[in-house]
C-alpha cells in the first residue's frame, strides 16, 4: 500500500515523479505529495489523487533535479492535507516519505514530546522523521548514520525515502517489509514501489532487500546493511514493457484486465503445458515434487481474492492428489501459533508477492520446517524471493485494484501443479490427466467466448444496479466463485453482497429472500448441478430474483432464472476460470453505471503491504 517514487539525476525531477505516482496510484490515493530540491526543500501535498495535487501546483516553480513523491493509503491519521506525505522534520531541513507502519511510534513520540518536539500531523511517519533528526543532531552524525541508528529502534514495516536540504543530490532509502526498486540509469537513479515509474528510462533494476539502506546519487548507488557493511547491488534486467501498464484503449484498467484473460492464461500455460505430449514443465515444482507427493498436508495461505483461489485449489488438490488441504487467511494463520510439521507444504498465493500478512505467515512456517511454494504474479517480489520454489502466474501487471486476471492465472497455475503432482503420485489416471490437459489448453479460447457476452451483462447491470443487497450461491468448485463474485461486487459497486455454499442458504440467508433480492447462482453443469437446480427452485418459490451463470444451452436453469449469463462447457475442475468472468463483468458494469471509480474503489488499495 502507498506508492513511492524518487529521482536524482540531470533531468527535471517533478514530471518523472508525478508520472510515476500516477502509475502507482493503484497502491493508495488518499493524498499525494512531492518534495523537491529547488534551492532549498519545497514540499507540495494535497488530500486526494495525483490530479488534485497537479491542480494545486499550477504556476509554482517546480524546477529540481532531485525529488521524491508519495501517494498515500492512510494508516495513522485521516486522509487530509496535514497528514499527507512528504513530512518535514522540525528543522525543516529533512523531508521524508514512508510506506508502512511504525508500530512503536507512540513510544518514540512520547520520548520526543518530552524533549520538546511538537507534531504537525497525526502520522507515525512524522514521528520517525523527527526521531531520525534528533539522532542526527545529538550524535552530530550524517543523515545516513542517523537513519541506521534510528531503524534499529523501529518496530514495524517501512520503505522510507529522505531528502536533506544540505545534500541536495542525495536520496537516502531503507526498507523492511515494504517493496523498493531502484532503477539504474546513466548518471541518474530512479526509485519506486515497483518498476513502473522507471520503465521508459531504464531496464536495469535493483530490488532492495529487508534491512538494507541505500545512498543514492546521480552517478552512485551505495547499498549497505544496517551494520554499515557495504553490499554489492545485484542489478537485474527488467522484463516489462510500457504498453503492459497502459490502458490500451479501454475505459478502465479493470475492463482491460478482464478482457486480457484469454491472453494471460495463454501466457501462463506457454512453455509449461504440452497437451499433446502430456507434459507439464514447472522447474520449481519439479525440484520439490518428491516432498509434495509425500506431504501429509498442504496449507494454502492467502488473503482476499487469492484466498478464494486457494479454496478452489483445495477442492482440486484433494480430488486429483488425495492430499489433505487446508486454506488459511494469512492474517489469522500468522498469529495463532499454527501446528506445522516438518515436511508440510505451504502454498502462498499473492498477486503482488508483497502481501504483508502472507509474507510473515510463510516466514513463520519456513522457520518451523515447512516447504514454501509461492504462487505470485510480480517477478522478483518478496514472497517469490523467500519461497523455496514456486511458479509465477505471468498475468502481467494488474493495476485495477479489484483483482481479476490475477485470480484466473492463479487458478491455472494451481491447477497445473495439482495435475503434475496427481499424475506423478498415481492418484490421477492417465486418461483423466490427458483429458484435463486438453481442457486446460482450451481455456483461453473459451474465455474469449465467455467475454463475447459482455454487452448482455452490461444490460443486466443496468437492471439490477439499484438492488440493496445481493446473494451469491454456488456448490463445489463454484462455491469459492460465489465468494469471489460477492467480493467483486462489494469492492466495485459498494453494494452489500454475500457468498454462500448454495446448500447453506437454508441455514440462515434464505430469510433475506424476497422479490427485491437478486440471487446469483454460479450454476455451470457439473456433478452438483441437480442439487443447485433444486436450490434455484427454493429461491423461486420465495419470489427471489434468480440470475444464473450457466453452461451454454442449459435450458433447465434458463427456465428457472430471471436472467442468465452463459459460459462454454468445460470440465468442472476448470469451470471456475470461466464462471468467474461474468461475475467480474457484472461487478464492473454496475460500478460504471453507478459512476464509481472502478479502478480505485474507496478505502481500498492494491498490494496490501501493511497488516
Ligand atoms: N503509516 C503512514 C501513514 O499513515 C504511511 C502509510 C502508507 O503506507 O501510505 O501516513
């Protein structure tokens, strides 16, 4: 959460920082601010999005060759101008931006208050900044030294970037628990929460690790650990093009990403799945295949949409691999002293690979002897780096805050792992294995067909957009899809929605049913279908409005539904990859019809790097 950008070099810093912030806005949009070295430090900040800040600075002298910028997702102090970053130290000589939470800020603040400090904001960030300045003055040391000393006292997560008025070309940066990428140019350096702000300038990047501190000047990058030892920066080549992070003619990133799914699944399967030869190549998984086959238990650890992907995978792994699977919310798992036995396999699922709770959960499990597999989208992200092995989803950058293409790509990867393990273990017959490979191979094509119904779904959005609540129901593989459909609607349209296993409805939610409640059934043709059809009857009998996701040509469900959304026929194990698509579109179009900012829904942010 929160986007940070920095630049030092011969170019004008302000346009680079602003453009970078716009690309990182998906990470937070409570307020925006920049600090520029322009004959002394100049700080401009404003509640709201980057565009609001741009209006504020019209006519100002923004000339600078070094600058930092922040787009906030508030944790401490409400979103307003005062709490916006950058913050300035008591002397006014230092400016700092921060992504994360300083957990012991209250204690540090008390110490500073006793020393006579006062604070202009309610943030934990301003406390840390003044704490750093206090050390700098007391110890008569450099800013770099003061940061190092201060961070040894800090409990929490951070990326911080600092400017010092007395050293105008230098940016000091440090990280623990939040992401930081440094772009290395010729006589210039770029900084970002991810690589998107630097894409058009350089393809050489350094991913900063936890407990590292960087001193960045136009022609110099010094990396150190908190013990003041120099480290050699590991410069990597970035494999990301500018077009991948632009809207490409779509009104919103969310729509673009929904429509990209045939391609992203193709990319995810490419080089791995060979349906003719009957092979799945996944180097990371192969390395640990023996341990996975022999595992007594697999634990999927994730949050939000990724947790729903884990639920689908639970059904798939149990069916194909006959291994006991549990699915855990990372935030619960990490705090409750879970029982982990040597040889347990943990699959961590995260789009960003930076989800704070998931990261800590797997660190805990790793320390207890579990094997950690990461299923992440962002290459080089923290989860990818601390996992023993894993597989990237290759969905490309996902910028819409509500996850869509990352979900289906996670399903594709998890499915390939289950197929590979199940076949190697002998719990999956060759015939079924070969059949499923073929089916999986055909998913991109079927996704393209599912997307041809988007205009019809837009019409349904208009029809149902004024409902106060929605119920989403599904069974078996489609139960997690019902949860995901409800989550999408909540996120994007702010309509209350609940997902339930269809049979559970009778134990409570059915009391909500009346003629004003749309009940969305995820009812593609599978082994549970007849049961789901009975559940539809039950809703109809109580005058509920039935809207169903069905397999093309399913006349029985059509007859029972007020409206249907069709997807092509496919094996039930793979059906969630298709049945979720109409629900993504429905949520999107309801949000659009309600004139909401679907790419940046209120209070949310992508890449949840705070607990
Ligand atoms: N904790 C800081 C604040 O509330 C930073 C939050 C963020 O990562 O945007 O301002």
